[in-house]
């Protein structure tokens, strides 16, 4: 059976076909990555055009991409012919590592909501990478830019072959891994397909998405609508038990406080997860004795501000459709932050008895429920964490209103409750209004009233989600002094905030730049009670993308800080109270991500409070082969405060080493040095992936104190050390 997708007759014809495109049913596909079955030949190819570097132009390499489905799977195939077969590039055998590789990428907006999507990618080496998109692949100053969940994983397959003609790929996604809604037997989804020719820095897309914003090819609202008929809901049960064993070495201060005693503890554990598809768009997850031993260690960071650092969630249980729990209240602050569950403020694990999560969609409603119970640990009581999230599409296909309720209740009688309402409204064209209101109720504040705005937070923002011509962002936040979401994250409170950014972006058909932008921006924080300025920034930035896909920026800004109490920057460096005006200038440059050897650089300098601060950051990467890759992140900070004869001088370094024997056996090592804490640490994770859902993990964590003599008593040479073995096996019913 053949189906017609229409044709693209010129580079000026951007956008989707107005009608959903029918995808054919097939039989007779042998899933082997060869793409040589007659069933594939009977399907028309998608008309591909360049997204970059020359948007709308014809591909320079012959590309045949086809789509199909049967009762169980959604299929995508590609014949990626290449005039230089030796130039076909695969830089990694490690799952979720595609940077610098040729690849086939499939985006599916399975709910057809123009806001969320799954992304499935494979390379000539058959590596799989999956992502989750939220917020239509965009964000603003207040609503934040965290719209890409790289830690999401689900069940699907990819097979590839490489020949003297190019490379060939097949992707097979079970419908049990997708969440969708059918209307009268029809399922409409959004779809974008890409081919990347890495050595040419060429990205081909269908539909012909215009580069109107950053990563426009990942915006669900710009995807082509497709239609599938007669898909039957598949109720699948995944049961994933685990067994864990290991040994941990702990250094504890002795009773007299004169030294450290070393003791070893055996660790053994059993537990598991259960996932059940109640319907094709409603899923329940259960977890018992939850464990996250294989999660990557947090990055070592240095805090040169007065406010809390934010560390992203990396634990797999909290990843699927994590975007439905998004409730941002300005910048990094949010009403729900899953790292509050099972982790202390310093990142140490708190044992979890278990919990349940229910996520789904009913017509135009999104629903999410989460309940988790932690165990008592030392002085931390056993706690129950609850979250209820509702969201409904309103007005148009790009707008929603929603609400959230959270609770944190411990066994000692303390409780923290919070509620919030939020919305994203597409006002016209690419102009969006974002609004959030949240309020918290803590049992420690006995005189708190329901109408007490001191425990509330309001955020409003209007912005234009377009990278062409005039752009703007205008926003405001009010945060009361008692606002404290027990299951959320707050970087600062008790302030009023305003921000404005005005920009203009120019696109070039020729010359060294694809686009460049000039932006004027400013913001200020004011004290709630007296309205005096706590801090402010304003300046101008020029940013650009070169035709070779390198990019960079130059920013000049003036900063004002009103410091009310001593502010420690690092050991021996303290900023005294006072009002400070200072000026900063920074420049960034990053080479295209598809280069096998590349680097990024950030240089920032200028006055800093009552001194000077110079910062250099380098991010070189070397994809030596698909068996070996190195990624280094290095930052050097040097500050001089002559008036107080103080010097800030430290290094931060992170080295990631990825090695792989094949697609199933790999090792990923993270070596970090934090000069501010004089700590050298490493996290090594060996993975034997027998098949999807069946893994053997060996995880080693350790640290080394590099300046033991600076403390009394002297620190031990080796910080806590552990080695863990974990086996996971998924049974599918």
C-alpha cells in the first residue's frame, strides 16, 4: 500500500501539511536494520529538506525515510545513502551518547498536545538515545529553560547496518511504551523526523521546520500531524525486581573528637518496581524498597552566590513524564522537586519504603498522583510525601490551566502542605503568558491564616517564543517571607522581582553567520517591607551562530548587591555587609557538537563586590572512537580583594571517561576535583545490558581529601568509599 505525503517544491515552503497524514499498516517487516523488504519499498518516502546549515535547501545526500505500523509497533526506517561511506560517523557504543555521530531521530507528540513529546534516536552503531520534551521545547526567564529530560528511558529497539552505500536503520517502538488517545478508532500524533550528516554539520528534517527558535526541530507544536487507525490498547505489566549487595567504608569521628575511626558495613537489599498500563493513556507505577544505586553522581559545583545550588534529578523512577509534575514559580524555584524525596540537602540517600505513581490523560485533562514513604534515618523521621497534579487544555491547542497540591508529613507530627494554580496561555502568534500562584501551610507557623500572602508566591511572565525579528520577555515575581514548599525548591524568598529583555534577531542567507542577536536585559529584586533594592543586573548581550554551527556570545552587565550580613565566598574569603556596584564582561564560544574533537570556552572578568574576579571555563571533548571518549569540564576562579588582603583561588574539574566493548557492555567513569572543598572523588559505573530491562551494574564511589592538615583533627586520607553490585531483571506480561 502506498500513501502520499505531498511534495515540497522549494525552500520557501516551510511548515506542516494542514491535514493529518495517514501512516500505512504493514506486514512482512524483518526487523534487522537492513531495510530491504518489499514492504518498505511499497511505502512512499518523506520529503526531506535542510534545517541547517542552509534552511529549506535540498539534501546533499540521498535520504529515504519511511513510516509504518502494525498492531504492536510503530516503525521508522531510513536508507541513508552517502557519497563518502567512509565518512559515516559513529562516535559511541554507550547508550544515550550520540554527540558527534550521524543519526536518525524521531519525535512523537503522542498526545497531540503541541507541548510534550518523546524523542527516539539511533546511530550507525545502533546506539539508542531517548528524551522527553516539555513546554513545547521552549522556556522563558521565569518559566525556566528546563524543557529537555535527557534521563528519560523506555522500552524500544533499533537495528542498523553499514555498507559501502551508506548506513541503514530501523526503529521499532511498542505501543505499550507510548501514551496516546484514540477518537472513534483514530489516533492523531505529531511527528518530526531528522537525519544528521555529522561530518557535513547537515541536519535534514520532515516536515520543513523553519529555524524560528533554538531547537525548533524539537518543538512539538511545529510537528506534522499523522493519523493511525485501529490501534488496540495494549495492557502490559512490567515487573522489575532487583538484588543489591556491596560494602561501604565509613570514617566517623571518634568519641573523644581527636581522630577518625574507620568501619566497614555490608550492604544487602531486595526490592523492585511494577509498571502497569491500566489503559493506553493511564499508567500506574509501584515501587518497594526503592534503590537508586546506579544513578550517576552529582556534579561538583562551587557556589559564588548567596543562594542554594540546584542539582537535577537523575533517578529513573522519577523520569517518565516528569514534565507533568512541572510547576515552576520563577527561575529554578518550583512547587514540586522530586529530590526532596529520599535525599538529604547534602545529597545523601534516605531509605524509601516504597510508593506509587499514577500518570495519564483523560480527554483534555492531565492527571498525576505520587505518594512515597521514607524510612527513619538518624535524626530524620519517617516521612510521607504526596503530590496531586491536574492540568487541562483550554482556549487553544497551545494553552492550559492547572493546579497542584503537595504534602509532607512526618511521624513526629510536623506537616507542610501547599497548593498552586498555574497556566500557560498562547495569547496570539508566538506570544505566551505564563502565570503561577502557590501558597504553603507549615505546622511550625501556628498563626498562619489561609489568606496570608506572606506564605504565597506569584509569578507572571509574557514572552515571545520566536527567534526572528523583535523579541521580548517581561516578568514579575512576588514571594512572601513564609513561602516554604516542603516538597519543592526555593532559591530565595521575601522579595519582589521584575525583569525585562528586548531583542532583535537577524537571519542571514549567506555570509559567516546563520543568525545573530542583540539583546538588552535587566532585572531587580526588591525587599518586600521597605522596597529597597536587594540586587539588580542590567546590560546588553550579542549572541550568534556561525554557518559551521559554532556559536558564542558577549555580555556586558552592571551588577548591584546589597549585602546585609557577612557573605562567605570560600574558606578565608568573606564579603562584609555593604552596598556594592560592580561591572562584569563575559565571552563564550562553543564549537559545533558534531565535531569529534571540540571545545567550548567561557571567559568572565571584572570587578566583583569590593575586589576583582576572573573565571575561565573550558569544556574540551574527544570522541576518539565509538569505543572511547573523553569529556573534560574545567573551571578556574581567581579573585583578589586587596582591601582585606584576601585571595580566592581554586579549580573545579570534571573528567568523564566513556568506554564500551559493544552495545551491551560499557563503563562510564566520572572523576571530579573540587578545589574549594579540597576533595577528589570518583564514580565508576560498569553496565552489562543483556537486553532492555535486564542489567548488571557494578558501581564504585570514593573520595580523597587533598588537604587533610587544614582541619583539626586531621581528615582521613580517604573519604567514604563503597562498591555495589546490582542486578535488575524485567519480566513483561
